[in-house]
C-alpha cells in the first residue's frame, strides 16, 4: 500500500475526528462507514464474479449445444444408413427365398427324370436349399438386429433432443443471471455514489480509517502495558514529540480554510 | 385321391413334392406338380368361390389360383407385415391336371424329390405319412362354381 499524501492524511484525520464525535446526521461512526464500504466492495466483487460466471456458463452451454447438434446429425445419418441396410437385407432375403424355390424346382425336375438320374440333382438341390435357408435366416436376424439398432438410435435422438432443450433452458437462465448481475452491478455503483455523498468518504479512506483504528488500538494497548511500570513523566516525554502533532491534527488545528 | 398319380421310379420310391397345409402334410407326384413359383400378382374374380383367390398370368397363360389353406396362416410362411419385403415370396405350387393348370397357394413346401411310398395313397417324409393330395377335387369344385374356369 502506497503512503498516503498530505491531503489524504488531512481527510483521514477529519474523518477520524468526526468518527470520534459520531455523525450528527445519521449517528453512524466512521468505523461503521468503513464496514459499510467493505461490505459494498464485497458485494460489488461478488456480483461481478457471478456475472462473469454466468457468461462462462453460457459460453460452455453454447459449445455443448454445438457438440450435441453434431452428435444428433451423426445419429440421424447412422439411422438413415441402418434403414438403407435394412432395405438391402430385405432384398437379400427375397433372393434367398427365390433361390430356395429354384432348389425345390430342381428337386421336382429331378423327380421327373427318374430316381437314378436325379440323385445328383437332388443332392445339389438339397444343399442349395439348405444353404439358402441358412442365408435367409441369417439375413433376417441381421435385419432384425438392424431394426433394433434403428430403434435405439431413435431413442438416442430423442435423448439428444431433450438434452438440447435442457441446454437451451440453461442458456436462457445463464443469460437471465448475467442480466441480473449487470443490474445489480449498476445498482451497487449507484449505492456507492449515494454512500459517498451521504458519508463524504470513499472506499480507500474507509480502509485507511480501519487501518488507523487498528494502529490506534495497538498504541493504546501498548501504553496500557507501560502503565504503572514506567514513570508517567518519562512516557510523556518520550511520546510527546510523536503525539503532539497527532493531537493538534485531531483538535483541528491543521484544518484548511473552507 | 388322384388316380393319375403314377410312380416315377421304383415301386417303393415316388418322385414329387411334399407340402404342408396347416398341420397336415400332403404329397403330389411330379407328374401333377409342375413347378414352384413365388406368388404372382393375382386378379380377383368378382363373385368367385371363396377358395378362388383369382387368376394370375403364369408364363403367358392365365391360371386360376386356389387357396387350399390360410393365405396368412402359418403354412403360408408369409412374414408379418413389419418384416414383409416388396416381393411376395409365398410359394405357389403350379399343378397340371387333365391338361389344365392350376396354382395352389396357402401351403408350405416341405421337400421335393423321391419319397418312400408306404402304399399307393401315401408316402412317408420325416417319419410322418403324407397322403396324396386330391387336385381333382379342387378342380371339380371350381368347375361346379358359377364362375367356372
């Protein structure tokens, strides 16, 4: 803390004098004014912090919303691909079904050819039919799994929509908090101005008064420890060079005209 | 039962097709069963008997399509609507009887080839007997209807 100037010192002492007499207008002591200014400073800092925090929240929510939007786009793209695949699997199932009919017809044709000649055809027919049945079942299972994935993706999309709505609400609330903080900050500035007019003090002076009060208390405590141990004349002679200017200042001898 | 059904191989083995209608299993010899096709587009015939699903164009020829079982039943193997693809893969068994072709639907093809004939009216498949299916009765029923085909 830089050393106070002469003007500051004079103003400080004026306030100290007034503080010692108590204010005739509102009865508030300089110490109370100092506490009031300190509270005002704390409130101003808290309001500024809350406003900045609200802006940071709004910024994070905006980023999160962008991420959610990108995720939703990807989920929709995957869902569309799953739908395409499901259609393709449907065509594969159709093809296997047709292949199975071809195998059945081969077996029927073999039956017309006679038992001996149709044996090889029958074997091939049975094998083709068995494989096409397996392929058809596998394709159906894949198609069912894809349908389940599509259903899951729909739920993911629904969840993402809800997340987006919640993010929008948080952003609105953050904007509201930010606005309220700005209002509160303006109100605190107004309160500070009115406080300055009402008390004639300012935060720096009030802080200096608080520090001077602490020092004065310490001085009184130190003098108390000397009481009875050291002759009073010795104490007075030792402290007089220091205390006389102080006493003069407190009595108002150095008050500037006007 | 079909008197025209003839055995195509030895006395104990008969060539043809075994199919299922509902829970029952039937057999048609290869001389009657011509081929298995996917269900074609069918034109409804107003006022036709219930069994006559309609007529369909099969290899350039109009063929009556007759339901011998439930079209959407278990035997038809028709997938549920959610799993149904654009193509209708329900099988239609095309038969030739006395020079006329008829398509049978509402059935599930079990097997084709040679089957052991336990007697002239039955074959055995999968440890269960399969009686000869009477196509003649189906055709006669159609002929008796007002809208004969």
